[in-house]
C-alpha cells in the first residue's frame, strides 16, 4: 500500500489525527497490506524536505516496550517499507488512472484519491536491534484538598532534541534552544511557582519532563499508558513545546482546547492576561499530532498545547513571517541556539504566566475536565482514561 502525507479537509485537530502515520499504518494493516511506500508531495516537501527526512533517518528508530516486552505501535504484518522522493513519486504514478499532478491537486483540495496502481514493488529492509534506555523525569506536588488531591493535572515538556548530527554551517550540535529548552525551562519555572504558593493548589500536579519526543512522542506515550499514579486519576494535560519567543505575545493558539471543557480554561486565562485566543493558523502543518499532548489525548485525557499566535499590534512586526523564516533556517538545525537573534524573554515570561494560570484554574475547579458531548476524541479515546 502506498500513501501520501495529509488527510481530508476535516477541522484542524481531526485532519492532523488522520494525517498520523500510525493511523495510516493501522488502516493499511486492516486492509491486508504487507508493506508500505511513503510518497513525497509538494506540500510535504515544503514542510519537511526529503533531504531533511533522509538526515533524520540516520538516527535510529526507537520504540518503547510494554509490560509484555512488545514494541509500541509496531505492525508485524508490514514486512517492508520505503520512502520515495518527489521525482520518484511522480514516476510511481506513471501508467496509473491518475497522474501525480492530479493526485497532488486532490490532496491539496482535501479530497484524496484512492485507486489501484499497476506496480509491483520489491522492498528489502535489514533491521538491527539493540536495547537503549531513556528516562522520563517526573515530580509530584501534592494538592491541598482532601479529595481533589487524589486527582492530577500533568504539565509536560520534552527534554530531548536531536543530539549530534550532520553539520550545518560547520556546527553539528543540534542545540534545541526553542525546541525544547524553552518548554523545559518554563516547566521548571511553573513548578517553582506552584511549590512557592502559600496555599497549595487543590488538585495535585505532576511535572513531566518527557524523553524521546523527537523520536515519536515516546516518553509521553509511555507515561500516558503507564503513569506513576492511578491512570484514572489523571484529569488533564498542559503541554509546552517550542515557545516561539520571537515576537511580543498578543494571542494564543491552544491546540486541542476546542474538544473539551479546557477551552473555557484557555479563554479565562487569556482574558486575565489580555490575550486573544486564535484558531490554528497553519492546519497543513498538523501540529496537533506533533507534540506530547497527543499521547494523553489517545489515552482519553483532555489536553491542550498552547503556542504563541501570530497577532501583532505593530505593523513592523509580522509573526507569521518571522515564524516561517525560523522554521526554514533554524527548526531542527544547529542554529536553534541561544545566539539566534530576536529572543523576547518578556514574551516567554508572559507565556509562562499563561500556562501557569491554565493549570491553576484546572486544579481549583471542583469539576473534573470533560470532553465535549459527541466529540470525536472523547468518543474514540475517552474510555481509555478509566
């Protein structure tokens, strides 16, 4: 079976969910696939070039093992896989009912095509296995309410980046200053703020510094499956990843908020700080599935991933353009370091206050966060939290 990046034109989070490789592989297996071919396309090439994918494939593929020593999200039915670049993808569709350009146009329109191709593929994969160890770091702050202290809000930020890799401009150390030393620093600051309160929050809080996010949300996925507390006692997740502290913070995009009662939390926290809440400005980037809150969602826990929005009250400051330039020149590059220009620590502090308020509001509310009635994620995963 062969497939492209993306999904039909659903709303932002659902589109991202169905863009997930895990969902596509599971669907492929359900339809009898014995191997898969990942196809490049112009949209994916713009977001994540084939060259960058080849670079990242030089790092080992990692999976966590469950209590029975089975690897997560592994499909033994799939005996081989391959990834074709854009030129090879165009050749792949030669002789098919639809040309590559027709397929690309349909994907861009959110109406993907499905059809048989007159191709037989021979794929030879060789796998070497070895054990490696990764560690999550978890801290617990006990709540003050005799009943609610048995429920937990989880703050999360991933502690890993890419390590040492292919040199870029003479530098081979992939520092990850914004992705995700920024979120890790904010996690520590939020923990410090909560622990210094005269009256502790009513609910308890877990501060999760997760490993292996860049390898597929591994640390958070393992924790969401096997938390250090009773699984049903985890009521919400607030995730921090890649704070774009490159322009004054005027609005928040809270991925996942629209699916649960946490949207009211986001609105209340934003109003208190004079921030607006904005919709996803880049649904094609499927951000919802690309960070650790998605691990909690799949285990039935309402979760939010707040990021800086693109609003500006200064016509000279254009956040969308700043972000695009950063993503093209520094994202997953050694140049994401503390020497990069434009770091706005006032914006970072305001973002930290916002995520602190979100967690505090959840800890103080007597009502446990709930999925919206009829919500896709609540219907599909809500039972997992019990």
